[in-house]
């Protein structure tokens, strides 16, 4: 598939035809105005009932919801690979969500969309560390609202307004997460402990990614040779690697959710 950078390029749903009959499938096609020979490129095949919502429309709806909350947000980052779209926003003002002295978390919100049916629409809360701006995602930990690309959900604006109700609890949600994470800051771990956490909680993280995480622990700007490594350091190394990649993928976002959830559960399972 051609690499189209513009997440707000024109998109259309086109019925497919066989030799002698009309197919029940539809082609989702993305426009590239710079290609005069092939201006429309197929990005997915969907069913007749799949409701196509363009990224510009869903972004406008989300930003309308955000503006109605008591939290001021600014755009953080936008991901688009021609099929999946993710945009995150960070709160401008800080809240009292201290993991340890001088180490606070902030409130973020995220919207997901897809053109090929591989991911559902989702509006969710996430947390980010103010010191290094790592985003921490978890569908288990943070409130989210899911809606499907079907004609049963043809009033997305109304649905997103309902989803916006989770913003009323966003500060509390992030504060509760910070309280649990505070346990990680006192949990000193050795390389053997890291191996055990890897085996029991992070086994699905790709080997190459885990290697980058271990490197990040010892290359972090806040690391000092004589300090103990904690499971909080491990979580931040994971999210740093996954959140700040120059060329992110959908897998990076999924792995971020995976490691954040895993170490949150590690804290609940092992630390008093």
C-alpha cells in the first residue's frame, strides 16, 4: 500500500463487482491528490454495513467534546498509517497525581479510528509522566468508551458526547493510577527480578523491544550508577521506548497498553 501521510485525505466506500454480480463487500479507498495516475488507493475491504467515518469528522467531534470539559487540552501527537488513526491530547494544567515527590502524572485523552475495520472506534483516558512525557495506556485501568463502525451507531456525534462523560472522572482515574504506581517506586529490583517480571508479566513483549527497554533503564537521563532500579523505572523504560519511537506502529500502542496493564497488575499482586 502506498504511504499516504495526510490523515485527513478524502476517503470513500465503493461497492465491489464480480464478473456477473455485485459483491456484498465494499472497498475503502483513500485519495492521494499528488498522484495523477492513481489518485485513489484501496486501504481495506469491509462489509456493506460498515459505517465509514473519516478522521476529520471524528476529530472535530472529539474536540467539540473536549472543549465542553473543565480541562484544557492541547494536541500531543497524531498517528496515521493509511488505515488506523490515533490522536492524543494532553491536559495543559497539572493535577495532584503524584507518584513520588517531584514525579507527577498528567491527564491525557485519546481517540482511535480505522478505515479497514481492524480496530473499533474508541475514546479513552490515558496518563502521562510530566518528567519525560511518556504516555501510559491501559484499557483495564483507564476509562474508555467503545463504539463500532456499523449502521447501528450512525449518530457518532451523540455517542461521543456520551463518551465525553468519562472526562468528568479523568482526574480521579489518573490519581488512582498514580497511587498504585507509587508502590512501584519503592520496589527495588535486580536484573534477576527483571527476568522474573519478564517471564511472569511481560512474556508477550517482543524480544527486540524488551532489549531496548533494558538499555533504556541504564541510559535514562535520571539514572545514576549508585541508585537502585525500581519497577517504576522499568515501567517508564517500557513506555519511553514505545511512546517516543520516531516511526511508531499500531503494535507500539498495543504494547504500551500491555506493559502498563501488566506492571499495574504486578503492583497489585506483589506490593503492599
